[in-house]
C-alpha cells in the first residue's frame, strides 16, 4: 500500500505543469546583481578568495545538483561567483526556505531565480519545478543541512535532496550531485577576511539508487565535510 502511494505521488509530481513563469530570472536585475555582488561586494569585502574544483569533469548533457555546506549568508554569493553564469554560462537556481522569500528580500530573490519550498511538506508544484530545472540541465542548488549551520555542528541532513534526485531520474538519466565545502577565515566573516570553496568529486545518482535515504545522507555528509576540511585548511582554521 505504501509503495502504491509513493508511485501515485511521484506520478502526480512528474505530470505537473512546469511553473517557469513564476521563477524566470529578470535579465536586468540579474546583470545588476552580478555586477554589484561579484565586482564590488565580494571583491572588496574579502581579501583573499580561493576556489578549488579538483579539475572535475561532468559528461555533457548531464544535470547537476550542487550540495554545499551552509555556514553563512555569504554562501550563495560565493557559490554563484564560482559556478554561475560568468564561469559556466548557466545561472545557479537556489531552493530556499519560505521564510527567506518574504518581503523585499523575497521580491528580489524571486526575480533572481530562487524559489521556496516547505521543508516539512513540499508542494507538488515546487517539486515539479525543481525537477523541471534538473531536466533542463540548470544548476540547482540545495543546502542539504536545511539552514545556516554557523559552527558546523553535526546535523542530520534533510531528506529532500535525495527524494528530489530520485524523482528526477525518471525524467533524465544522467544526474550528478556535487558535494561542496565552504569555509571562512572567521566563523562570522568580517571585512577583509578570507574564504575558500572546495568542490568534491561528482556523485553519479545512478550509483546511489539502491541507497536508503539515511545511507545516502550519511554518504553525502561525509563528502561535504571532507571538502569543508580542505577549505578550512586553506583559510587557516
């Protein structure tokens, strides 16, 4: 009975009409945001920036999900600088919590390609939209820890990333998840401090289909923490 319910739920999500009209990136705001954040804010706030990609390669026509640690509100800007349009010719599309999409901040985030999801009870439309992004080969960013984990405490990763990736395999066969570690020279980044972002070896989702959610999250968590330790070493922590 439970298996049948899951199959019906998956079919409902996959057959849902995409919601691109809700989350298109505004080209003018996107250009301005890129210029302000990358050419001004990040350039002058941080004294040193280090990106370690380990020369990884992903097969062409594959989809990727970026899975970074989450230590600061700077993480999204740094990830966009490292893997955004200027580097990959693709925008990073962030899955964020509903609380982050409120007010003026939410207005801007909505027009810069972010979309919200209720972590405890995700809507069919939000899941379908995320799957649609994956199917189209966009760079979907999901913070598996679910919130800013400032001191890097050991957390049980949220289940959403694995569930989403499993559902997406029904629409596209080649999906890779990239574990990412982000570290700062100060626990709370300060003016002229340093940061390092380290990209781990991509994980082929097809190799993980037999994992339980718990097994996959433990596996992914180890990969993320490994990359964070590399990044922490580079910033002297």
